[in-house]
């Protein structure tokens, strides 16, 4: 089974979604974890540390909302890191694959051209044999 390819066009939306999760997560941390996170800016630091896989700055969350916010931040940070790593790797792989892809496209075009020629010849043969078949059918009738 072949996994879907990560496209570089996914990076910008991924970064935007991750930044939105960071900003919302900072507010959630400040709201849910008011014992450990005193302000929005501390929440932003807390959320950033989770997204970058550093870990908890002030300890583990004490509320359900804080735990859910932490889970979303950890997963989105992991996905963002994976997405950026895959996009960077695709830059190097893409350069190596371009000559091979060009050869494959040229071969595919040759095959399509040959198939078109075969189809035209087959149609020509069918047209040239059609009158002979009609004449044979007429002879066979009593």
C-alpha cells in the first residue's frame, strides 16, 4: 500500500492552523489552568513549549479543559513538525526524481502515440473489410 504524498502546498495551511492552535491554546491554558498559568503570555509560552515537544513548563494540567488543550497542542505540534520535515525532504527527493519522471512521461507519450496509430489502422482495416463481408452475406442468402 502506497501512502499519499505530502505536497509542499500543504505546508502553508498547516502552519496557519498550527499558529491558530497556538493562539487559541494559549488562551485556553490561561483560562483552564489559572493556578499554573497566570496570564495569556504565560499561556502562550506554555502552549509553545507543548507544540515544540519541550514539555510542560509549569507542570501537568489540573483540569479536563487544560488536559484537552494540551493534547490538541501536542498533536498539532507533532503534525506540524512532521509536515515541515516531509516538505523539506520532498525538496531533495523531487530534484532527484525529475529526470526519471520526464523519461516516464516521454515513454507514456510514445505508448499513447503507438496505440493511436494501431487504433487508426484497425479502423482502416475494418472499413476495408466491411464491403467484402456484405458481399459474402448476400451470396449466402438463398
